[in-house]
C-alpha cells in the first residue's frame, strides 16, 4: 500500500466516482469516500488496495474527523455532488443552501483540511465540474450556480497553491449516463437515450489523463462532450 500513490475519491461508491476508482485501482491506494458506512466498505473491499473514507460532507464535524486521519495524500478527486431541478421562482432558500453546501462549501472545506498532506506530496486536486459550469439552462439555476462557483474555486486554488507545487484540474463533462442524468431527463419528461450520453468510464479516463500529466505540466481545464447532441 505504501508504495502506491494515495488518492481520495469523494462520491466513490457509484457513478463517475466509482468509475474513477476502477480506473485507478491497479496503480493507486484508494480512499473511497461515501456517507453510508456499509456501502463504502463494500466498495473499498472490491479493490486490491483501498479503504473507506466515511463522512457526511455536509457535516463539519464528520469532515474534520475523517480528514484528520489522513497523513498522506497524493491526489484528491472531488466527485460527490447533487442537483435540484426547478426554476428560480420554484426553488426555496433551503434548496439553494443544500446544493451549494454539497457542491461548493464541502469541497472547499475538505480541500482546505487536506492541503498540508497535498503540499507535502506536491499533489493534485481534480474537481469534477460540469458543462453547467460554463453555461446554464432554464430550470437548472442552482446546479449551474454551484458549478460556476466551483470553477472559480478551482481557478483560485490553482493560483494560491502553485507555489506549493499542487496542481489543480477543473474537469467539465457534458451529460453523463448516471442516476443524476436519469433524474433530470425524467423531470423534463423526455425519453432517456443511453447512447446520447458519455459513460462514467469516459470521464474517469479524463481524470487519469490529468493525474498522469508529467510533473512540469498541469491540465488546468478539460471539457469532455458527448458526440451525439
């Protein structure tokens, strides 16, 4: 385990996060992030070198306790995220708080707590953003606002940590075949076409591309879009 680079993947039990874990399992020691203890332990048990990272990312106490147990970290992949659909007129103050808490505040808090370990390793941070971090659509305001904020966070973190040797990548996939995408399509009342979306594995390969950049280079921003519109 000690010879492998150590990577923490939030949201590592399903979707894009799980695909990232599968891509990195042969070469990295994985810390699989999740809120459910049993599901996280089950996911970690599937890999040759892995351990669960159990925390409710909306709980400052959970994040502090879990992050405090990490001494070594070579890479941090932020994949956990939520959405909430509805127009600005329909969304409540509580909905805005919930989405921004998971997609922005928790990301900033966890990253901040892990900076000492990342600095020691001259490590990397990869933030799974979205095409919604560049543009928005009606009914998608809170999610897009969170992803615009996440892009600003990545840009700021990159410049602040450049002198410490930390590389920061903002990854912007288009629509991906995940549970979240099915939720969006169902809300829109449209037919779900699997072939119209990226696979989680395609996004995971983009993460690997960023993480395997040679030391003098960093992939600052990367957009991956489906071929079918």
